[in-house]
């Protein structure tokens, strides 16, 4: 499971129905180098978990505690916006 440029979503409900739970939002650094952490959380109970209204000042730790979620995996990387006005162009990749 990983985000793909041509199909930007993270599907974490494969075992039951394969529904897209939360649409993947790619990093949007304006300038400089930015740190990005992707965390996969497992839901222990049956409580409904709603998508946060905004990303600004989002706390993964607080969100996980409020919804009884436990970390399963995580990855970290740095990214930087490419120079130029248009940024990078992606070609559809059906292998994702």
C-alpha cells in the first residue's frame, strides 16, 4: 500500500470491502525542504472515525488517542518543490 501519483488514494479497508476511507492529499511545500511522515493506524473498536476538517496543526498522537487507533507502520521522507512555475508533470502509470 502506497500513494501513487496517478491514483492518489490510500485504501485501508481491503479486508472487508475495499472502500476508500480517506483521500490521499499529497504534500504541497511552497519552498524549502519539508518533512513528511505517513502513519498507518489500526482501528481497535467499531467507532466511526471522521476525516479531520483541516490539516493545519493536526496532531496524529491526539487523533489516535481520541479514536482508539494504534500505530502499525510509519515512513518518513523529505521533499522539496521543484524549481519552475508548473512543478512536476506526471504521466499516468497503470501499474500502481
